[in-house]
């Protein structure tokens, strides 16, 4: 029991030394929140500022990436690639099935033996 009491007294002294170092020694427990509040407010403002700064950086980065994508993937180039792809697919389809209608001219390509056009 004496060992436990000695341990608690040592812990109490450590706590008092910490209170002295912080500057709240001898204050009542209700005022402890008031003593700590300015530090918490300053920390929360710093955290909020950092979050705003990170959000702005992410927004700028996303805008930069969108601009970069627009530069490298120009819509006309993409349209030309699709047109070439579709034309090649249509040409292959016409050779496999001669009665396939052309998208560009509206003509019907057919073998004379298959249709009467």
C-alpha cells in the first residue's frame, strides 16, 4: 500500500511540474479549458488554412490536367480517328456482306445476283 501511495505522489509531482511549465499551476479545473482554448483556436485556424490551401492546389491541378488533356486529345483528332475506324469497319463489313448500305452516300452495295436494284 505504501508503494502505491509513493507512486501516486510521484505522479502528482510530475503533473504539478507539467502545470508549472505550461503556466496553469494552481488554477481551477474550470479555467483549464480557458487556458488551453487560445492554443486550440490557433491550431484549428492553421488546420483550416492548410485545408483551404490544399483545396486550391487540387483545383488548380485539376484545371491544369483538363487543359493538358484538351491539348493532347484535340476533339478534331479524335473525330478523325473515329471516322477512320468506322470507315475501315464499314469497308470490311461491305467486303464480307456486299449488300451493306454506305453511311456516306446512302447507296446500297449489292451483288447483282443478290438484289434487283
